[in-house]
């Protein structure tokens, strides 16, 4: 079973793909370094709420609840594929 950090990372990466954003562009729009974003996305460090807040607008999400809903959706997809 994937951890919450892994699910958030997957949700963010799927959203990036859907919006045509790469890590460099997202990091710049969010005001964080590309290396920091990479560490979050590869689960080298756990997601912080303050960082997720910075990603909301560039990823066109309205609230943290949208991120967690997307992460839950990714968990459902992973579970369905594993069945």
C-alpha cells in the first residue's frame, strides 16, 4: 500500500501531465526550487502543507482538499490495477 506522501506525489505528477507542466515550470510558478520539488515528488522528503499551498494555483486546484481527493483517486486506481 502506498503512503500518503507517495499518493500525493502521484496526484501532483498526474496533474502536471494533464496541464502540460514540467518540474522546472511548476517549481518556478510555485516559488520553490526545482530540486526541492524533485525531492518531494520522488518521496525523498515528506510533503509539507506550506509547499502544497504553493502548488494549488499553478496546478489549478482550489484547496488542499482537492489535492487529497486527487491522492485518494490515485489510491483507488492503484488498488484497482492491483486487483
